[in-house]
C-alpha cells in the first residue's frame, strides 16, 4: 500500500525572490502549482516536508568549490508567498540531496512513507539528486513536472528525461490531481502497471 508525503524542495528567497542573484524566472510560474499541491496534501492528510538550501557550515563540503555564492541567512528562508501547511516539517540541507546529513529519512520512516510527491527547484540539481538518493533508499517518487523548474528549460527537460527513464514517475499537476480525486486511485508507472524496460 502506498503512503504518500509531499516534498517541497528549496522554495526559498534565493531562487524565488526577484532581487536575488540566483532568481529563477520560471519560479513565478510554478509557485501557484506548488501551493495547489500543498493544498491537496493537506486535504489528503499527507505529511508535507519543506527543504531549504544553505551554505556549508562544516569543512569537507565541496559545494563551496563549485559555486561562487551559496545561500545564507535571508536567502535560505522559505519564500513568503509559499503556503505553509499546518503540522509540517522544515529541513535545512547543505548538499544537493535532501536525504544527505538531514533527518528526512528518519521522518519518512516514522510516518511509514514509501512514496514521495516531489516539487520545487532546481530540477537538474537538488530535485534530481534527491530522487536518485531516495530511489537507492527504497522510496518511490512522482515528480510533478510543471511544479518544478531549473535555470533553463534545457536543464529541466534533460533531468526529467533521465529521471523518468530510471528513477521516478513524472506527471503534470492536472493529471495528478485528477488521479487522486478518485477513491483509492493511485498513479501507475505506465498504462500496464508494470515497470518500463531499461
């Protein structure tokens, strides 16, 4: 039996505020859909988990070598137009994966979650790495494609293509909402209900 949670990845000032140096233009398009997902999760009584990325605080994290600037302070705060569902969890992370050196895995195990609905940014970095890491830990996932974005559509589409092939289901928000509006409905990997061949 599937038990879902909604994972909202890095909907924070660094990527969503127009005054930020890392502002993502497509963020304004996906935010309403992310908020619709949060409302759906609240109605379905799914746990909602928000992550925000922050600059490394300990030595050994080589992300600081890859990027001239990483978010800190205000930049790491959740965006003020993001809806916060009651009784949710907020996690800070310092790596691309929301699982690495966070309490995400323990939270999911405590709630007996086995399927993640995923939205947020960026598709080709933190969303991608989190989905792959979760797959290795035994978590199934569904990426809501029009509730995610990247620095460019090319990065976004390339990541989704690879993730759909080997790691995750992908679906548009309208189809997800329609599927979960029916009693006992659940998404399938493909129309036959069996995994795709690699």
